[in-house]
C-alpha cells in the first residue's frame, strides 16, 4: 500500500469531510467546519476563507477546487525535503520535540533512508532520561546497521553528544543523527539543557547542527503552534517532521504553521515500519485534508 | 497568542456600554465568543456545538438578565457548565481479595507505560500489592522501559520472556498475579491506531481473556479535534471505564478532555502532571475547566506551592513581612522558595487574572535565570551587608559585583528590587491582613482568588513579581 493510500484509508474511516460543490452560505460553512475539524485552527481557517472569497474567479467555480488551489499554494513553499550537504562530514541532525511524538522512531526511519542512499550513518542516544530510550534506539541501530553512541542512563546528554561527534568525525560518517529526550516546551530547565546540547555541538563544529528537526504529532491540536514557537526560539528549528499521519488525525495544524512560520516540512511519518517516512507533498496532503477528490 | 474568554467577553460587554443587562444581541455575541474560546482550546467542534446549545438555554434565562455584571456572570455560567460536563472523578473500582486487572490502552506515544508505573506506585502506596506487565512487543524496548521503571520505583514487573506474544504474556501475568496474590495487575498494552483492525482485534482478545475491572484510555492533553474519534472508537470497539489525561503539566488548554468525556461517556480519573513516577493526581474538573477558559490553574498553583515550599520558612518570612522587618536575607529566602516552585513564568501564568498579561510576562525580564543571578549577588555580600543594605556603597558594590560575576548594574538592580519589596512590606504592615487581602482581590478579580489568598503558602510568593504582571 502506498503511503498516500494509507493516508486515504485512514481518512476514509471518518465521514466524508467535505462534499459541497458550489459557493453558497451552507457550503462555505461546511468548508469552514471541515478545516476546523482537521485542526487547521480558527485564525488560519479565517484567512483561508478570505483568500477563497477573493480568489474565486467565477461563480460556477467549484468550491472544492477553489479551496484546494488556495491550500496547495499555501503549502507548496514549505514542502521541501531535507537535503544532506555532502561537504559536511558528518552532517549533524538534531532531533527534538515534546514527549511521545515519535522522535526515536523517526530517527530509525531516517537512518534507514540514508543507509539506503549508501551513506554512512551513526546515531546518538541523547535521551538519557526516559527508561528504555537507549535500548529502543539501539534496536533501531541494529535494524538499520548503524553505530549507536550511548552513555550510561542519567548521563549528561551534552557530554555524550560531544564525544559522539568526535568519534563520528574520526569514523568518517556522512550523517550523525542525535536523539534527545522528549521535553515539554514550557519547562525552562529542560529547554536550557537542550540549548546546552546545541552549544556543545557548536563547540565541536561551528557549522553544526546542520539541521534541527522538530517532530510534531499529527494528533496534536493548537498547542503545536506554541511548540514550534518555543523550540524555534530556543534552538533554531530548521525543519518539521509530522508523525502519525496514518491515523484519522489530519494534521491540519500544518496549514496554520505554514501561515505563521516559514519552516519547511521535511517529512511525514505514516506507520511504525522503517520505510514509513516520506517526503511531504502539498497536493497529496491537501487532497487528504479535504477528504479526497 | 490566545485571548482568554474573560477578555473577549469583557470586550463584548464593553461595546454594549454599561447596559447592565443581557440583551439578545449580547447573548449571541457572548455565545460566539464562547465558541471561539472552546475551539481555540481544542474542544472538538461537535462537542462545542452541543455545549453552546446548552449555554444558550441558560444564558437566556431570567437569572442572567438581572445580573449586575453580565460578563462575569457569563464566565461563571460557562465555567460551571464545563465543570458539570467534565463530570466527577471517582476512585478505581477494585474489588477486595481478587486480582483486579487494569487494562491500559491508547494511541502511540500517549504515555501508557509511564502512566502504568505511576498508577502502580499510587496503588502500592495505598497498601495494595501490584503487578505490572508489558504486552507491548511491537515498539522496540517498550518492555525494557517498563522493567526499568519498575526497578527504579520498587514495583513488581513480570519478567520478560523474549519472543512471547501479547496474549501469552497476559496469560502468564494472570497466573503470576494469582500465585502472588496481587490485588491489582496492570497490563500495559502497545500503542495502536483505533483504525488498525488487526491491532484492535488483539486488544479485544486481551480484554476478553483478562476480564479487566478497569479499561483506561490514556490520552495526551495536547490532542486536537481527533480526540473525539479516538475516544469514540476505543469506547465502541473495546469498551472503556475511564480516561487518564497525560502531559497536563504542558501548556495546552486541554479541550480534548471535554471532547473525550462527552464522546466516550466515561469519567476522567487521573491527570499526569510530570515525568516523575509520583506525578499522577486525581482528576479535578474545576482545574481543567479553568485551563480551558484560560482562567489560570488555581488548584495547580496551590498544590505546587504546598508541595514544594518549606512551610516553616514561608511562615517565618510571612511573619517578618507583616512585622515590617525585611532584609536581604528575607529576600534571599523568598527567591529560593520561588525557584523551588519551578518555572517562574509558567507559575505566574497559573495565577487567575494574570493569564491576560501573559504577553507581558513573556517580555518581562523574569526568569529562573535572573533569580539565580540575583541570588548570587546576595550571596556575595557579607552577613552585615545583608542585614543592613544601607551600608552598601560604591566600593562594596564593586566587590560584590566581582564576587558574583555580574556588573555593578546588576547589583544596583537587585538593591532596587529589594527597596521596592521592602517598601511594599511596610505598606502591607500599615494595611494589616485585611487590607492586604483587599489589595490582592483587586489584582485578581477572578473566582478562585479567595481560596488562593487564604493559603499560607502564598505568603512566600514574591509580591513584587506578582504585581509586575499587573502593570
């Protein structure tokens, strides 16, 4: 099953989101509600509604097509995959996010992708806090044939990252993927700890981290906006990865995010297997958001 | 980022300028404001619609038309209706002298494993003999995670047998629970999508086999609109007896709680409020209602204060404050108490009525870091200087700044902060306890403020910080 099919089959389980065809008060309201139910949020929904009203070219135009156009136009600029700069050795990718969004699983999937491209990849088990986190990454390392740098439980993550970066450089790695402990963005102490990790990476390589990926859960509501804002302020997020899009949650918050922050959406996760990570494409996403054609 | 409902309602009623009564158009506008507030808090749309319908019936009633302050009245009505809808919590339904099974289920990453350990610890503390077992053979190292949590917290966990299937683990766990005469067996299941037919069938089979006393849905407080679908599907396919809301220590408004309560028709039982194993609290509808409305989390604030603040020290400081004596040692003790409470900004936002100033709080230079720097300044002073700040002149300032690794400006700032606080203390003394209360009430002007003010623990909160948000 292709990932789009997976997306669609997930979406099919909910009632058809949007069925109206023509511009009238009822279908405008139906559209508005569809967007809200997809977690697009009020502010972004209102802006889209305005755009549609102003861009509607002719009265006979179908509302579904009009909204599709507006949304694709909005999402196109942020649909940019993460490209590894071969000049950076290793290309350091720091993976951050709140608890339970799927950071470790995403790292496993990224590792698989880069290995399949013939790159040499190492992983750093930077989550020294959560029980079982090191073992979880270790298993992904085994599965994808990547070396895993791990410390003792409760060890200082920044110190571990520093040593791993040196070892990775020595080993001639192409990519170094750093896992971090999940942390709620309103915990100042934990965010300080994350900033320290970034500082330590910079000390070892002034150009790194080359990518800071914020992992977001598709089931998350409006709080994702705050997550992006704070992680962005704290550690300079360079891209977003949305996980769990294979469920019934539509991840409409991405539309609100595209509106508020010009961050690229680097990938989407649609399952638990190693190859369940895909590039984000605007047209397919909008299609799934509106419940298919 | 979000305006609170109270703010919006005030705007609605300000526009209608001092009518003092609730007109039809005011009702409509209020209901719109309520709808927006609930949607911004992630309450699911169908649930919002029903809720608004209920509200209309109440708001249109006689009681409100005669109300003197319509906006306050409406906020209270909404709050009460939210509390009612969120419903009462209840204790776990565990029968004596048998192996009560508690089935933990939910989506991936909702916090089932951590919550299982928290629940086990809570039950064990209440005197029950508890056995934990992980049936999660899918997520790598999930079983190890539970085993580690058990070892860290002195909880019994069923030993891992490699390659064993979930149903077989469940059978072995049931046997073990019987053999060891455990009162409760907590089964931590793998996270699964509610639309994954195969995985849902497995869960149904586990349930049939284990005949649980409780089937608890573990769900993330940050969830958006999809919370309705998740809760309903799990309720329909498996049957639920309760919900546990996790990550309530985040800053999500938590509207998902309302959505799930309404859709699954089962009570919310517990709130996960941190990563530590003891961070599990009984569900409290008032608290969540306040959050959804952006009214601040009074109960949470008081609970944090009670838990973390050294009561004796707080009382001593309070007594000295009331007697008008207040030197740098008192300031130091006050700052340390505040630091212990955790994130200062987050804490301030929990204070009712302050939520509307959250932008200013974000901008203001208040953080645990500045507190720590101020602490360093005081610690670089001699005992005599701390008792008599007046003697600190230029050369002493230079020495103190060098000792604390800050600039003389920072020392001056600290001294100014001290002077302001001391001046306020003098004023409090003049006003007496009653005057202080009325001042605090003026600051808050929100329900819940009274109970907050009666709490001794609050005496330790730095009034200078509390007042700053008001400017």
